[in-house]
């Protein structure tokens, strides 16, 4: 599980639930007990939404492509939710458990890199350099190779010329240094 989630998607989900709470409150057939519960849930969701808006963008390690300021740490969002639950202690813990589970299950904002086996027949759509797993007759090794689309062949040079490509994937985006003056 990636630790990066989309701030935008998280806020959209909270906004949707806040709107559902508002609709419930505008209903004429809501009991006082239910009204209190819905108001408590709405208030905690509004606070949580505000906090998510101001969480700093996730910090990226140098081996990951920067995926933008929309990404926040999944764990940081869950920790904030846990802090709100501990402070409010309103007897509606099931709501927090439900939102905690939502953030745990939320799809990653980081696309996963997957190896594409040579045996699948799927080759790169463009000529260029790719990360490959190659077999040198004894050991499987991860390296880079050029793919020539017109010739439909992999080009490994030097001592690697006799290696056989087993799988490939696109190269990651290069590291981008974050500006510190922001």
C-alpha cells in the first residue's frame, strides 16, 4: 500500500458525506437523538476537512517521481482523524472507524510501476530507454536498455549485449528538487 493519497479525493468524499448530513438535518422526520448524532458527525467532518486542506504535501523520497501537492500522507490523515476522535470522545466512534477504514482503503495517488513480461507480447509503444530485467545466462539483473520500435528489438550494449530481456517497464520521472522558498 502506498502511503500517498489524493487530498482532492479525500475532501470530495468528506464533502459528499457532509452534504448527506445536511439533507438529513433538513428532513422533517428526524428524531432529536438522530439530529444530535448527525450534527455531531457533521461538525467532526467539517473539522477533519479543514485539517486535510492544511496538511502539508507529502514528502517524497528521492527515488520517487514527485506526484504533486495534491498528495498527502495516508498515515498523517489517519493520525489526524485519530486525534479528533480522542479529543471529541462523543460516543460515535463507529463514525471515526468508518472514516479510518475509508482512508486505509483509499486508492493510492502513486501509480504502481509493474513489470511487463516479454512473454506477454506487449512491447513499448515508442522507441526509447526502459528499465529491464535481463538474464545473463546465470543471473537475472535489473538494468536499462534501449528499445527500437521500428526493428522491434531491445538493444543492450557492451558486456550486456548477449543478455536476454525478460521484462520491462518505463523509467521513472527524474527527481525534482523541491523549492524551499514556498
